[in-house]
C-alpha cells in the first residue's frame, strides 16, 4: 500500500508539473497573461504529490516496510530512528526524491513571493523554467529512478546503509544543506534564462534574485563545511578535504557562485559585467547538474558515489542541454549585453571585482581539469589514473593567495578610480594587522613562502574587513553589520579564519604511528599519548574494538574500529582532542590479532583545524546578516557610503 501511495504521489507531481508548464506555454503563446495564474494551481498539485511521495517513503523506512526494494537495500530493523529517517537521501533513488522535494520548496516559495507579478512575462518565463526542471526530475522518479519499486518476496530484514553513512548525526544535516544549496540556484538561473528570452537584461532581474542567490550560496557553503567536518570526524584518514571528485563537484558551483555574488554588484551599480554575470550564474547551475551526474553515473570511484545506474546518460544529456541553451541565448542577446561603460582604472572597486572574476574562474578551471582529466583519459585509451592532492595544492596555492590579496584590497577601493595615496592611507592599518599575524606565525614556527604569505594576507583581509565594519557601525549603529556590505565583510573574516586553518593544517601537520601495549607511550610534536586499555565488544552483529588513550593535558579518548558483517573492510572511527592551537587526531590502523592486547595507533597533529569550523560558522553568520535589509532608504544610502570605503 505504501508503495502504491508513493508511486501515485510521484505520478501526480509529474502531472502537476506538466500541467503547469503547458498552461504557461499556451498563455505566453496566446499572450493571455491572465491565464498565467492558473499555472499556480497545477504547481500546487505538483507540490502536494511530492509531499505525499516523501511522506510515503519516510513511513516505509520508519516502519521497516521491506516490500519496497529501496527500504530492503538501505535500511534494517536495528538502524536507529535518526538514520532510518535520513536513509531517504542515503541512496540513489531517495536522493533524487529529496532533490525534487527541495525543488518543490523553492518553486513554492518563488511562486508565493512573485504571485502578484505572475502576469509579468519575465516572471512567467522564470516560473516555466523552474517547472520544466521539475518535469525532468519527476520524470526520472517516475521512470528509471523509481524509489517505490517492490519485491515479490520481501526479506525479513534489510541490508542497511553503507556504514560510513550511519555513524554520525551529520548524515541528517549535511546532504540536506547541500541540496538546498544546489537546488537553490534554480531560482536565479531561471530568472537569468527569463531575462535572456524576454530581452529584459537591465538590472531588475538581478534585484529580484539577490536573496535567492544568497540563500543558495549560504546553504551550499554550510553544506560543504559540514561535509568536511563529517569527513574529519568519521573517515579516520585524518583529513577533511581530499580533492575527491565528488567533493570537487560540490566545490565548483560554490566557486562560480561566489564570483557571481560579488560581480553582480558592479552590474547593479554601473551596469557593467553583464556577460560575466550571466555566464557565471548559468555556469553555476550547470555545474550543479554536472555534480549530480558525477555522483549518480558510476563514472568515478568515490566514498560519496551512489551505486552505478542508467541515469548517467540522462543526466549528462540534461547537462548538455543546459549548456547549449545557455550559450545560445547569451549569443543571441550579445548586442544587448554590451556594457554601457568601461573600467576606468585597475585601482577601482569594479577593477577588483573583475580581477575577482578572473581568479575564481581560473580556480574553478583548475579544479574542473583535475576532476575530469582522469575521465577523459579513461574514455580515450582505457587507462585509469588519479589526479591527487599535489596537483591541487601546487596549482591552487598561488591563485588562493591572489584571491586573499584582492579580498583585502577591494573594500578600500572606490568606484571608478582610487589614488595610490588614498589607498596607501587606508591600507596602513590592515597591512599592520597582516604583518603582525605573519610575524606571529613565523615566531610560532611557520615556514615556507606560500604558507607564511597566505597567513599574512589572511590577517590583511581581517584588518580590511574590521576597518570597513568600524566605519559602517560608527555611521549606522549595529545596522552597519547588516546588508550585503556589512554581512559580506563578516563573511570575509570567516573566510580568512578558514584560510588560517586550511593553510596551517595542510603545511604544518605532523604524523606518527605506534604499536603500543597498555601503559606504553608515544610522542608526536610534543604531544604525549599513553595507551590505557583495549576493549573488544559486540554491538548487535558488529564487532567493535575500542582503545582508550590518554592524551597529555587533553583527557581520555577512545578511537575505535568496527567490523560490519555486511561490509568488507573494517571502519575506523577516530577520536580528536581539539583545541584552538592544534588537534591531536587518533585512529586505529587495524583490528588487533585475536588474543593480542596491543594496538597500532596513528597520531596526527593538525594545527589550527578548529579555526576552519569557526570560520565556517562566521561565514554562515555573515550570510544571515547579508539577508537582513538596511533599516530604510537612508540606511541604504549609508550602506552605499560605507561600501565606498570612505574614511
């Protein structure tokens, strides 16, 4: 019964999406704008059907309905309730159902927000674009990705999720935040397509999508950082970012989206960089579909990858369609996209945003090349190769340093032109801050030109952001912290803190591996550990070996390693002794031999990792502040004054 209800829900949602799309198409064709509103009724049917499907799947998971193939493959009776609930997005078909549900949330919110402008052709075309995307995803769910397939002979119990997906509560949060980021770019993308189709390429469509873009970007930022935290806490290899192809696939739209939310300010202010802004936004959405293809096609080997499926060609075709339509529309409207003005000086606010675009685009290209190059080589000659961390670190470090420099300079530049004398005066305080941070890092033992320079520029960015915020708060009170200008500066501080943690933990980490018996000690980078005892227990059908280890000055910790009967290799669960100076990261290398009381412990000392998570929190807080509007028109004027960097 649950399978039937869920399948009907998907079918109704598909019919609703088709009905709404056809209604708008005919209304636009016949120029009957009064009929646009009828599409909202069909859209409501779509949303209702999707909600029914999601509820049906959750009921099946929570009640152990193993007649559904999806439940039998991905859940068990012993799975904790939280992970049963999160199993909805733990495998291929369910993850697409979540995608469709989040898409319905955004379509509903957009339709509600623009309900009074539904007769406007721009809004109608934007809604049509969103609905056609809904048709594609509900078509997948009704066909090759049907999550409500049944088994003729249901098993007594299911297989359960991959153990890596059921040993941390972030399983319930990280994928959802990523999807709200991925799918959220559908709204600004749809308005960009609508602007190109209607020829209304002035700045109005940008203003209409500003909040939607920030919500999507903020959600994606938080989702990526939660994924890094999850990796650090769970996988046992000691890192939080491995330049894994699927990690890169989520990072790529973040890069182009970040460039867009900065570049769009120039178009709103001076009507410039129109081609840049459309290209960045269209590329951002296209890259979200590319990431979906990578994750669900079976073309890559990743801990994040879903099982191989027949969806690869369909998703790749959809990605190609988006690219072709986007490029064709931009080419068609090329004459209208010419900017009315030009950049007067490199030392100007708009000059810094153009440099920002170039650097972020170069960063994205390097990441994309490293991600797809192995796929291209394998497709050509069948050879399998991997592009590892050395490539990314070597290629991206100089680009990252240049981005930090631009981040620090931009808030101190004025529009059109900034004299060298004015810039030098404004940069004095931030430069002193950067020099102090760099000097402190050297005293603490930092070495190497790239890492030390990166840390110093991070301090420079913080100094520039505090200077900007000080001026804004002096003029506007606490409202100086809000709006795109104030919230953006807070986010810049978060990025700098994150950069400190990333640079330090990448360049200055130390590692040791010890085989210890109870009472024996080991030492890495001045941190002494003492092995206390070993326990070997059963958690249901799973064997859990846990080592209790005393970290000098940091208390008792218990890294574990678990053997799941349904999973080939044992899974290590690390334990981390965290501080704002460094982390002592403990993991067990292997399950001890029977009768042995010794363990092999891997110890990593990771400097400043905690500042990555602090920086992520500050970025999220800055995004929320950016969503808070200025107090009034006067507040807007003051915010603009503060954004000029006036001293």
